[in-house]
């Protein structure tokens, strides 16, 4: 089952990352590693942001 994780980067940015992008691995294994997260800008447009994974906040099943 595909999962989405709400995560926080070292700079405080909060976004989501999909289990497919983590090759099905536990996202906690990527803490301290560079990742790309999905979020929306102030106009609601989807954007990608790269940064260092600091924390996995929540898991969501799709």
C-alpha cells in the first residue's frame, strides 16, 4: 500500500514524501539525509523543495 509521510526538514519546512520515493523503506532511515518533499507555495501551487530530513511527523495511508 502506498503511504505518504508528513515530514520536517532541518530548515523547518514541512511537506510530504511518498513511500515510492523512499523505495518502500522506513522514512526514519533517511533522517539526516537529503530528500525532496512536496508542498504548496503561498498561492497554492505545488512545488518541490530539497533539504535534509529532520523528522517524520505523521504517516498517512492512501
